[in-house]
DNA sequence: CCCACTTTGTGCGTGCTTTCACAAGCACGT
DNA sequence: ACGTGCTTGTGAAAGCACGCACAAAGTGGG
C-alpha cells in the first residue's frame, strides 16, 4: 500500500479544469526531453499566472523541490493519476453525423486513457457502416452495448431534438458521465455529470466582446421589423 | 433615437456566458407560441437558479413585469442585441479536416448572426474542393480573404502544430476574435479574444469526477513502469 | 560549514459569483 | 377604488477564485 498523498479530498473545480492543460504542457516538455521545470516556465507555457499554477499543484500535494522546480515525469504521473487517466475509460458516441465522425476519427484523445468503444446512430443507412475501424451500431442496442463494453462515458452528437432521449437512456443504462454537443440543456438526475460543448455559445460570447470592442458603433438605429406591442 | 436602456457598461463575464443559453431557451418557447414566461419557468428550462436568472437579466435593464413575468419576444430581441447578433459576423474556418467540415456543414448556427464566409486549408489536395457550398481556399490567401470578405471571427480547426501560426496570421490580418479547437495554448497580443473548445479536456474533467464518484477504488496499486528516480 | 541564490508553498486582501430573502410593483377581481 | 396574490429587482451575506508578496526550504559555491 502506497502512502496516501497529503492532499485533502476536494480539489477546487477551477483547478480541475486547468489540470488537463498543465498535463498537456508537461507532456510536450517531456517529449522535448526536459527533466525539470519551474512554476514560472510551466505557467507561461500553459498561459496562466505562476502563483495560480503553484496553488493548483499544491492541491495535489507537494511535488516540487524548492530552488529547483518540478520533475516533469513525476508531475505528469501525479496529474494523470488525479484525473483518473491511469485507468481506461470506454466511450460511446451516439449520433454519427459530421461531428460524430470527426470525433471518432480524432485519434489523439489528448492523452491515452480514453478508448472509443462504440458508435451508435438512429439512421438505418448509417448503421453497419465502418467508421474509424468500428461498425456503427443501432441506437436500440445502446443498453446492451453499454453493459457489454463497460461504457462509462457517453458522448452525444445527435441533433438537438434527439439529445434528451439519448441522455435519459444513457443514464438508465448506468452511464453517469455525459459529454453533450447538442445545443440543448439536458435534464438528468443528481449524481450524473453533464458537460456541454457548444459552438454557437462560444461564437456568441466572442461576438459580445467584439461588439464591445468596436464601441457599439451601430446602436443608434433600431432595426426595422420589431414593432413593440 | 431610442432611449438608451439604463444598463451600465460592464456585464459580468459569468452572465455573458449564460445569455446564449437563455436566448436559445427563449427561442424554443417562442417557437412553441409562448408569449410570456416567469423567471422560475425560464430558469428551470435553462437549467439555472431563478434568482441568478433575474440578476443576469437585470444587468440588461428591467425588461420584466412584476406579477407577470417577461415577454418572450421582447427578451429575445434584447438579448440578441446585447450579444451583438443583430449584426452579421463573417466567420472564416481554417483547417478543413473532419472537424472543419463538420462545422462548415453545421447549418444552424444556433441563431442567425453568423455567416461562414471562407474555408481555408494548407493541403493542396483539399484546396478547390467544394464544402458546404463554398470553395476551399489556400491558407496563403488568408490575409486577402479576411480583408475582402470582412472576416471578424476566425475559427481554427487545424492540427495542433499549425494552430499558433494561423492564429498569428489572423491577428496580423486584423481578426481579434478567435475560436480555437486545436489542443494548444495560443499566444496572442492583448486585445485579442481567444476562446478554446477542447474535447479531451472535457473528457478528462468527466473522468476526474467519475473516478471520484467511484471512490477511487483502484488507488491501492501503483502501476508498474514508473520507477521513481 | 556557511552564505548567497533560487524557487516552492501559502497567508491574506480583493473582487467576483452565487444565493437568500424581501420590499416594491403590477394585474386583476370585486 | 382598493385589497389580494403573484413575480420582479436587488440589498446583503456567504463562498470562491485570483494574485501578491514573503517565509520556508532546498541547491551550490567557496
């Protein structure tokens, strides 16, 4: 039994969201043969403040050496372990449209740890095709696929109208981690973790800031066609 | 001249990130013929707390009626205007791989307001092909395309190694809003707004929480292959 | 052995975000 | 005209996140 690191349970959510960035940066350093790195250098490569980086890492325990920095190899391992990447996660993708295919073919899932175990679609003309070395299965087999392949993460790339039904089936099949690309708010029971990735939200946020930068130069004229009732 | 709403400059970032969700929810209500909605109902449809929703909307001005709720139609317009969706944003996508094609074909950009103006790629065998009713152009024409088509938002769907170079060219061509799908931290000057969308980060965050839910059952055994030096 | 130098880990002040709880305001029925 | 009931808008408090600045801890040279 290894001695448990002195980290307390409860890493701040904001820190968790940055750990993958640090991990990727560290792996790039490792590939370049770097053995140790200071918080200053790592932080600037990861695009954050060095104090923030040190505080983030301090939540995992004290893995640095004062006067020297962090051992890249060791830190890679500790972050991987904390994120749960030392185990193997089976992922199922539902909705094999353009986006689903793009994800299926996106081989480098950042780091290892994730394995695409199944592709499912509702369209009969899609079922049976081979995408990224996998046969596309029919959505009706979701429950058995989840069970048989040990799927623990579900990815939804269906049209918006189908997403809630797929999410519900995932949850009832025992999947409690869902990554949703469909532009809808999913309703799931407590204990199920949903993360959403939404292109149009990101664009709208960019537009907001861009408009602000431009000084709202067009706000003098209300567009025609909106009669206030 | 319309009377300027009493909103002060400076909507909190957290609020801005939620406005697109409210907007989409409201549009769904509108399509269903709903005329007014209470903060309670809208909040639950958007998946947030009703007090938060009201405070968010209060930053845009007072568009509700006590005892009744919000007029759906009017609120849709106000949020659209605040987000800058009443104008037309020209978007260029660089990197027409699986993901770039998926985005190009993703017709419904949530709401209107965004128009894909150009697709660019570095691969000569891709240049000239027609994707989503547009001819794919060569990356070397980026500067002229940005100028001629008035591109104000750049989307990067290239491999990681190419992303920084594309970002730099976008910035020098005058684009100051960038949406980055490549798994790298982009380095851009102040005043340029970069948002990133990163599949593998989202998966890793899901894995972290899933592992935590499972009670870290596997942490007893250190994997072989890591000799601590 | 000691001193100068480097870099980590963290206490603390500051500002942002969320949530509660309630006064203020509006509609509607009588 | 007035009271009842509902819903908004917001003050205030609690919680979280960020970043400064510095003590603690290690390295290496003399």
